[in-house]
C-alpha cells in the first residue's frame, strides 16, 4: 500500500506541479498580452502628443519657410527702396537744375525783350531822323545853287589857307 500511496502521491504531486506550471504560464501570458490588448491612457496620450508634435513641427517648418520668404522679400524691398530713394534724389536734382535753367531763360527773355524795346525805340528815332534828313535834303536841293557856290568859295579859301601853311 505504501507503494500505491507513493504512486498516488507522486501522481498527485505531478498533477499539482502541472497545474502550477500551467497557471504560471497562463499568468505570464496574460501579463505579456495584457498591455497590448487593454487601452492604456498613457500610451494613447503619448500617441496623441506624438501626432500633435509632428503636426506642430510641420507647422513650424511652414512658418520658418514663410519667415525666410518674408525676410528675402524685406531685403528686396529695402534694396528697391534704396534704389527709388536715389532715383528720387536724382530727379530732385534734375528738377532743381531745370528750375535754374528756367530762371536763367526767363531772365534772358526779359533782357531780350528790353533789347527789342530799345531797338524799336532806336528804329523809331532813326525813322524820325531819316524823315528829318529827307526834309533837309529837299530843302538843300532847293537851296543847292547857293550852297554849291558857297562850297566853291570855301574851297578856294581853304586852298589858300593851306598854301599859307605849306
């Protein structure tokens, strides 16, 4: 009986041992599979934060690109502003120079107008002088025989006077 009891105990021990091993394997399997099958708020939060981080990085790269584009545009605008300022300065200089030329031309036109007025006055005076000379000439033509005779006498006197000095 003892052998029977031993065998029974041995079988019983083997059965208990098998049950313990099976229970250990089942618990280990449950512990290994459990994190993958049950939702974990920390893991979901990490996924959401990772997705949010990747979206924010994408937006950040877009904003950096926009900043670079605007910086380049600002540099172009500054360069264009500098060019326009220098062109504006040159145009102001040209306007000033043209104003001076206009003032000079205006003064010249005034002087020429004054000269034209003076020449017109001289023309009127010369016309009057010519008219007077023509009147005298007509008088001289009337009196010419008397004058010719006087001139002839003056020539003789003049020759005589020259001979005295000669």
